[in-house]
C-alpha cells in the first residue's frame, strides 16, 4: 500500500491527538514525488481548513513523513498557501512570545516563545527546491510544524509549570472522554 493512500478519497484525514506515538518520533524524508503525494498534500490542506488550523504536519494525520502544509491567512490564496516537503530551517532570529495551539492538542492553548523570523528551504509537491523567508505568525507556524517532523510537540516548548498544567488538563479530558 502507498504511504500516501487514504481509506477514502472523500472528506478530510483524521487528525490524531497527543500522545499518539507518531507525534513523538522523527518523520521520514519524502523520496518519491508523484500524483499520490500531490493528492495527499491536497487532502492535508482540506483537513487543515476544515479543522480551522493554519498549519498541519503529516504526523498529525498519522503519516511519518517530512511534510507540512500552511496557510496563515486561511483563505486558500495561492501566494501564501505552502506545502513544505523535507523542510530544513536555514536561519532563525529574533524572538516572539505569544499564544499557540495545535490541532493534535484540542482545547490546549499556551504562550510559547519562538523566533520572530525564519528562513526555510524545502521541496514542493513536484520536488522543486524553494526557500521561504517569513516572520511573525508565518515564522511561528513554520517552526511549530517543523517541530512535529522532529517528534517535538508544543508541550516541549512550554515552561515546566505550563507543561504540567497542560498535561493535567489532557489527563482529565482523557478520563472524561473529551479527548479522542
């Protein structure tokens, strides 16, 4: 079975929640750029938009591949809608501190420190190499989604106190059946 095939060609992919093991492992590089990959990327965009997110990494839909999609405007405009495959952070600088959430942590929002600006080199769905220089929310998104590809979740970026508070909230939600 193709790693990018899905059970159904209709509807969004299923977003997995922490502590799903795929979220905590380093994702594998993408080596084949074909129609199946392009279709998977489009399903990732559909899933992200339906969930109301600004970014989504392949591990979040149960696929251990170095892919993430982002659209911080959430409007589908081609000039700010990106699929980053095999991304590599080239440079990051500055600092920003602000609220962050994650589709794999529904209902959990915390302030997290990230770099203000980042430059990332990546391949698109056709395998072409590109670079993207972003700041503010787009930089936060690139860094957050790239962390997913390295098995790092945003709990790992929180202070110890906020991380423990969030873990207690998650345990309570699991116990009450509000965490899928």
